[in-house]
C-alpha cells in the first residue's frame, strides 16, 4: 500500500502546486495547457488500446462493454448527477462553473485510475511486494495533476481520495483472491479504459462531448463477463 499512499499524495501536491501557479498563468497559456491535456488524453488512450488490443482473446468484448456500459450510465444519469454534486461542493461560485470542474475531475479520475499501472500496480504490490508500477504512476500523476489543476483549480485534489479507493480496492481484491484474477480481464479492462481516456480527450478539445462519466460502467462489463465465464466453467458448461 506504500505505493498507493505515495500516488495519492502526489496528486494532492500536484493539484495544490498547479492551482497556485494558475494565478500567474495568462488565459492564453491556460488555453494551451487545456489543449495539451486533450492531446495527452488522446495519446494515452490510444496507447492503452493499441498495446492491449493485440493481446485480446475477445475482440468484440470491448464493443459490447461500451454499448452496455454507456446505456446503463445514461439511464442512471451519472454525468448529470456528478455535475450537480460538483456544483454543490463548489457552493455556487460563479467564477468556476461546476461543469468545467466536473469535466476536469472526470478526466483526472480516468487518467489516474484507468490504466495498466493503476490496475497492475496494486496487484503487484499485494502479491509480490513490488511498488515499481505504483511509484512510476505517482511520478506521472504528479505532473498530470499540476497541469490539470492549473486549468481547473484546487478542486482537482478531490480526485486523490478516488484514486486511493480505486487502487486500495484492487489491492484488497488481490490480497483476498490472488491467483484467480485472470490476466485476460486486466487486458480487456485496459482496452475499455483506454477508450474512455480518449473519449475524455475529445471532450477537452471540444470535438465531441462523450459524457465520459456515463461511459464508466463500461469498465466493469469485462469483470462481469469473466465472473460469468468462470461460473459456467465450474459447472462444466
């Protein structure tokens, strides 16, 4: 868990530093950072998909995951509920519209949580005591959080406890179930996660508002698939 704690702290530190520098950054420079984060999201998302797609044994699963997950997320109105929550947390400050912070938080959460490092890191930490992935992820998140906070403000620090819960959950799952977590499931989740990161990049660049929060349930469809697959195999089907 040391790596997860360090990773959480780097996001808080990066968010505070980035938000503090925001006051000294000209509006046009903020626009450049905004565009840079959009391009970075696209690059990271495409990289995750390209790296894991050739390893996929179920190439149609990510399509089904996106379809079912987006439908469920839209029915639950996750994006609208999240915007309302952020507006409430911001106490109606007009200078920073809740929608903008919500977009930043959703992007940050996806960037911090969805990826090979953030999934395999806690598993390696739990099973092997290896913190390498988590410490590498912490370094990347320090820079990313600072850039995001320079655009969206101190509210980006709210992503830190989400990351802690996310990585902590994977750590506990690995501790409890260990060897039964299939590598194929992590691969499929990384493909879906990469797609969601790329979708957030499209939103930042103003190309298409994909409402990435409504797409989040897609990430858990592969988990359900592999659980059902395991159950069927246990019954000899």
